[in-house]
């Protein structure tokens, strides 16, 4: 058995929004890293894009972190978009009804362009 690994980074996209990238496994044992990064992110009118292209797995704890990001963005009046939701994560999003609250795009550039 292996320990799940999640890599999270944040930085400014050249077009203005903050770009948060999460890669690896987002679950109970790794969610705190993304939760902390999102908590430290300024939700400004330029918006935030969360790139999930490299996400291999996401459980309910990870979904909760993403919903928290949505709530922070909404409270701040800032746009929020997800990029790279694919595979099994698409299925989870569909079952949980998350496509109703999240703007989701195949790529980061499409998400940034939509802002």
C-alpha cells in the first residue's frame, strides 16, 4: 500500500487570474494541503482557476475542499472555474451535481478565456 501524494501550487496566470494546480490524489490524507492553499488565495475580480488535469483520484473530502473554494469565491464576488476535470472525476461531479455550481472547462486556457 502506498501513501497518497498530492502536489499543489498557486501562481498568477499571465492573463490575470490566480491559477491553482492540484496533481495526484486528493483525499482525506492529502486534502489539507489544498484546503490551506485555497484558504491563502485572494479571491479577486480577476478570478481563480483550479487546474485538476493531473488529479488521479478525488474522494468526498476533496469534493468538500472544492465546494469550499466555490463558497469563498462566491462570498468575494470572484469568478471561479475548474479546468481539466476528466475520467472518473467527471463521473463523481455528475453524480454529486457539481456541474450545476462549477464552471468547468477542458483546459486552463479555456477557463481563463471564459473569465
